[in-house]
C-alpha cells in the first residue's frame, strides 16, 4: 500500500513540474538552464549522476526552492504561468541585470541579490545582501566568486574574479581578483594563495 501511495505522489509531482519542462525546452536560455541543472545535480544529486535534464529539473523543482527562484529568473515573464505550481523561495530575491551560467545558491534563506551583473560559476550562501547603498549603484561581480553566509556586498563597486568573500564580511570597496576578503570593513587576508593582511 505504501508503495502505491508513493507512486501516486510521484505522478502528481511529475504533472506539477511538466509545464516547467516545456518552458525550459522553449526558453532562449535553455542552454544556460541545462548547464545550471548539471551543476546543481553534481552538488545536490550525487545519488543520480546520470539523470536526464528533465529528471534533474523534476528533482530540483521539487526539493530546492532556491533553484525554483533561479529557474524563474532564467525563464523571465513566462514564470507567471507556472510559479503557483512550484512556488519560489519567498525570502530569496534575485533582481540582477545579468547572471552568468552555473550560478549556485546554497541555502538562499533571507538573501537579496541585486547586482549589476554576476559572472559565471558563482556561489552565494544564505543571509547574503548584494545591492545598493544610498546614492550609489549596484555591485558588478566577476567569475568564480564565492559569497559566504551573512556577507554584505554594497554599492557601485567591482568584485574581481576568483574572489572569496568571508562570512559576515562587509564589502563597500572594489576587490581585486584572486583574493580572499573578510571582516568589517572587509580587508584582504589572501592574495594569489599567499597569506597577507591588506586594506582594500
């Protein structure tokens, strides 16, 4: 009996996600969505390494509200047709001009992402704020940037590529590439793999 109930709920879930598969296939961002699905599957679905794009989408739309929010960002206005079926994460806001491929959001709780642009292969954790300060623009973020839990990246600044922003850091100045920054206000503790102590 239990097996029948599980199969029934799997079928219902598949019906709920099917319109999303159709929108993914029709989206001009299909290649980015499929690439992102591969990254999320690698990080979140190690138990199913050979799953198809449709299976990955089914899993992500069911299990990860952070992914749902990102998916709806990728498909744009068409989201209004289906977002009631798989609601996005209510405490995660993405209002960014452009986001490069393979973007990953780990624990998107209480996170605001309003950058000018974000490069490829970036990673954002929970309780992060990326956005405006009074009278300034939004940050521009390079490739392969990791923004750890609780960090704030504020104003019309530029974050280089291959940057790690430590937990709870407050970044209000430009950050060069290939560094790790921590603290309030943020300062550099690692540059090109070498331990340092430098102001921004």
